[in-house]
C-alpha cells in the first residue's frame, strides 16, 4: 500500500527567512510568502476592511500557537487598529504584548516598532526614553541593512542639537559629531535612503563643509538637492566654479520637468527652467546659448 505521506501533498511546510533580519540573527517563519503579500494588502489604508483583518487574524492564530516569531508580530498588528480609527484599549494591550513577545526573540521590525511606541506614546503606553532607545539599538543590531539604515537615521536625529525634541536629553547628550556619524552609517548601509542623504548633506552645509555636502547631495534622488549643487557650481560661491558641470546637472531635470508638467504646474521650490532663465537674464552667469530651448521670452527678474 502506497504511503500517502510520501506524496507532495503531505510535505512539511517550508520555513523561509524573515527578510528584515541581519543574517547573524536569522529568524524563520512557516508563513507562505504569497500569504504575506495578502497580509500587506490587508493593511492598505485605501482598501482597509476590518473584516479582512479578522480573517487574517484567524489565519495567523495557528502559527502563533506554534510559536512562530514572525507570526507574533503580524498577529499583533491585527489588534493594533488605532491608526485606522478602530480598536479598544484592550486591543492595544494585546497588540503590545505580542509585539513584545516578538521583540524578546530579537525580531528587528518589532523592536523598531516598539522604539516608536515608547517615543510617541502609541497603544496607550507611558513615554519612556530609556526603553525607546534600548529598542532602537536592538533594532540596529538585529535588523538587515535597510532597517539598520532607517534606525541609524533616527538615532542621528536623537543626537541632533538643532532638534527641538528633548525627549532623550535625560539619557544622552546631543552633539553634532554623533549626528553626522550615525547619518554616515545610515547612508553607507542604504545608499538610496534619500532622507538620510539630504539630512547628512545639510549637516555638512551647516558646518560650511560645502565640498562634503556637495558629494552627498549628488547621491540624492531629490531634484531640489541636485539643483542646489548646480547653483553652487555655477555661482562658484560655496565650491569651485564649474559652469559646465552645473549645467549638466540642470538640463536632465529641466527636460524631465517639462515632460511631466507641460502645463507648468511643477510645485518644486526651484523650477529648473526658471533657474536657467534667472542665471542668464538676471545673474548673467550663463549665455543665451546655454539656456537654449528653455529660454522664456520676456522673463522678468524678481
């Protein structure tokens, strides 16, 4: 007689690594990746339905009963409904208990969430700077590069003297060098972290370290940061003057803006087309030929 459990249908569920973990602190889950995609859709603000959350809570319960660490975190979120204007204090307490169970097993995304919870008083907790910072440092230790990068950027802001938030001042001493150090770590771990890139560059700019600021701004995908560097290069006030290099930075942005906003509805603080005309007509730093097709007849200087 053929043993039915030798068939594929009897195969044990395959464990998969939780992608947000550092490889040195691997956590595995039995939850199928396709089910995780459905889970993410459940919490889409534009399509949120409480009934779907309840169904997913029921789906997750067997995994929770098997002590699946990642399931703890996902299950907690099905009770953490205050962002959607739902849930009770009892729901929040249940959510917090399962987030903590996940964090106790070094699940980095739960640790990062608890950092925010104790900093911003989510789920009815009492504010606690010491707990918040401890969870943040744990997330840095246990998270993958992207999560570490985000956590380091938050740590940088905690040490930033210019920030008005004094929440952590009783346990840390703000200083600019630490802010820069943690922002550098953030950018090195995730070179696409635009917020950290612009933050680090602005710190260098505040210290009048313009060449360092320029190098960092040029890693940003924020067109306003690129346009700022272009202006520096053309004006030659902050960095060595290099008109040609500055124009090479402006042209592709101007081209893209004209394609995306043919009705001139672009709302960026610096419009690259206007900038070219201003540099030519008002500041006389470039030629008519260098403005080229972007020339605006009857341009009026402010």
